[in-house]
C-alpha cells in the first residue's frame, strides 16, 4: 500500500483542497503532512480538520528537511511526494501504484495539468509552448510531485540541502526508468502574472545549476530541443515561441546572477496562485 508525503510551508489557503483530493484515493497506507517553519495556521488546519492524517509540525522552514523527517514515518511503498498546492485526479494513486508494481518504472509521476485560466496572456503563451516540449510531457518534469518505488529510493541516502528536490531525484534515473503515467493527472495552478512565473522558473533553473555544480546527478539529463524551437519559430506558433524564448532567456540570465550569490539565496514563492480552485 502506498504512502503519501506532503511538505507544507504556509499553505493554509490550499492545504484543504490538496488533502481532500488525497483522502479520496483508494488503498493509501498513510498520509504524512510535514509542516515546516509555518507562520500561519497550516498545522492547525491539518491537526484539527484531518485527524486521520499524520501531521508533523517542524520548526525549520526547509522542504528537504521536511521530506527527510516525513520519511521516518513511512512503512509502505511506493511513496508519493505531493506539493501542498496541487491536487490529484481520482484514482491516480491506485493507477500509478499498479503501473509501478510491474517493475519498469522506479520513478513515476502523474501528467501535469496546468490551469492558466487566471493567468496573464504572456504567462499563457509561455505555458502553451513549455507544455508541448517532449521533455516536459514525458520525463517526470513540472508535475510538482513524484513517486518513488522502494528500489528507486535506494538510489540516494537522504534528500540533500538543495533548492530543486524533484530535479535531484529525477537526475538519479535514466530515461527508461522514469515516466509520467497516462490516465493520471496532477492539477497545478499557474502563476497569475509574469513576475511570479519568472520567480518560480528562476528557482528551478537555479536549482539545476546548483545540482550540476555540486555533481549531484548520476544520470545525464539531455534536452536536445533547440532544433525544435528553431523549426517552430517559422510555424503558426511563432509568436508564442518567440515569447517563450524571450522569457526563458530572462530566466536563464536571472538564475546565473543568483547563482553567484547562492549562499545568500532566499526561497522565492509564487503567492499569486496560492488560493483555492476547483476541478
């Protein structure tokens, strides 16, 4: 029976929707919410409204520390690591668990469904292109969640102190060992404005730079899609592709600047999407 870990830092506005979607999943051994360094009432909501959930109230505001502490409560695999501002589709846990039991996937994830209905036009154009990239559609990327089998979890000892925890996990597995499971979805609210988009994408890019500099990846992560972009610049999607490339270039430059001062990095959060929505 699978277990679920939900790291949560100041997620009072979204934690109910996340847990409601998880409690509807069949065959779950336990759900562990690792509240970390919260200054709002996230922990109180979980403790008072969801007594069937294990709630850890950790003083340190660290996602990777929250994951490490929550794993001490795990007794059954696979383990689903789910961000608190997302929701899973009905039956997703059971379907992914069944697929992973066949042994071919050590790292899996539901397919990302990103809601841009409340986002600005520029953000919508960015995601239109980004979500169409093969690397995003097939490689356990951008799901805000991942699932590890017991065998897969043996690839590393504990989550290191890195910005990009899902990027760290992903680069421990070859392409044939990981994949998104069709028929399952994770619902993600896109940033509402360009500033918030740039924040979270810079964080991800910075996290990848950190992983590369620290030599923490054991598997090569190839993204040979520059030729695809060049071709699409001359297609009917040229405007969206042009916007995507401009925003991506800005994100790349911003991440390089932040990397120079990595020791002083402060976690950037998209507050624009931190509100409940329905699916």
